[in-house]
């Protein structure tokens, strides 16, 4: 699938929230698919999967005036689950640019960027999963400015160790913690864990409802892996002592993305990732009505993301729409809201 031929009809969808923050960097202001060429020793990267050592490569793209920009980039693999070889033959990556080299370009001010990749080579189905995850990020952008901005890519991968294995696939660049912090004026926290009373209640409830909306239980706003900074698939932003804002990321285990490797944690007792289970905290439950009102207000924009992304095939479009329909039916019934959300909150 050639993403350069895709026309994204969505542009500048409004974002909601009580506060408006600064503009995103130029890289994340556009919804156009960015054609990016990356040359790197892919064989070594995917065989050794280094999570500290960076391997040298280059990235190039066409500037707005049509000129070709080429810069050096250091690359390593990243992540936990998707980094496992038996899960994703093509691991997620981190791109490390030299700020001095990208100054004045589309990548101005960028340094270390997470790159979400397609997981399995030559798999159109896996490319669709990636597009679905991109749309989930954009849906949360619609609900809150305090969210990671993303840029959809069409990547031409050049394997400098084996030119016969070159290929084209989509990818997603994710705004860095550093640039998000600058945009919203909140520093990233270095805490390993926190408690519900330190979290901003309105925002944390909105994030919890969003996780329910996308059918995601693979997150925690209060703790992460042992020895790592908080939190699991959420990053805390806020001053020392709080209030902290747990900004969510990594949605591949959600029912809205519905990857072929996704499965719920057995301790939750649900059959699959498209079985919704509310995992929000009771400490923030009083903000449920406010959060649901925001979803109702922006219902059309949320549906618009799947309606106007032409690269999305008909089967994932139908699946996502049906999954969203169930959510909006639930929140349209006060009894269902009580049973499925309020009564299910976590102490």
C-alpha cells in the first residue's frame, strides 16, 4: 500500500480541554503523510535488538520547496513486548537526531523520537494495525491538548547490509517527552510510582474513560515496571508533589487497534481485548459526567478520524466503527454508565 497517494481529508480538527497549550513543533502540525527514507543496518538491528547501543544511519525527506534533506540519525530498538522477536519480527525503534544538524528543517528541535513500526514485514494486515493505532492517538488529541502528537509516515527502508531486502511500510513518529513538556509547560516526572490523590482528578478520569473507550486495560497511571519511571504506558507530567497528569501512549493492546497478538491480562477475567472493562480509579469517579460530556461533544470528530483516513481498509474501518458504536450506546444509557463504569471503578 502506497501511503503517498493517500489524501487525508481531516485537517486541523479542534482539540478540547479546559486549557489551551502552545503550538506543536512543525513536524507534528500537519496531518499529511510524510515520505521518509531511512538507511540503516537493519539486519543487525533486528537480530541483536540493542536497547542501549545506537547504530549509525541516515534519514532523508523532501523539504517544502522540493529540495532533498539528508541527515545522520542514530538508531536502536526500544520497547518491551513489541521488542520481543517472537512478537514482532520488525521491532519498534528510537531515532536519535543531532539537533544542530536538523536546525531549520522540518525536524527542527527534535532529538530522540520514538518510531512505531509495522511489526511484521510484508503484512498488509499489520500495516492496518499501525494505522489504527495512529488514529487512536489522534482521537485523544481531539479530546485533550495534553496528549502526545504523532506524525504518520511512509518509510522507505534501505537495509545497508542487504539491499535486496529494501521495502516500504508505514510508521508513526511520537512527540518526545521533552517537546511535550515544553509545549504544555509541565515537566516530566521521575517518580517510580505515585498514588491516586496526587493525580489531577479531572484529567486522570478523562484518560481512564478514554482507555475504556478504546478497550484498553494495559496501563497504570500510578506505577510502572520495577526500577523504571512511572508509569505503565503513561508518562507523568507535573511539578514535584503534583498534581500529576498521566499522559497515555502505546495502544496496541486495545480493542480499538485489535492486533493479532493482543490479549488481556488473565487477572481481569475478560475474554478478549474487545471486551471493555473500566479500570479508572474511584478517587476520580466524580468527574465521570464531565468526561462523558466531552466525548458526546466531540463524537462527530472522533468518528471522522476513521471516516476520512483513506489508507484505512474497509474491514478495520467497519470494526472500529462498530466498536465505537457500542461505547456511545453505553454512555447514552445512565444505567449502563452506572453498571459498566461507576460501579467498576478501582479503589
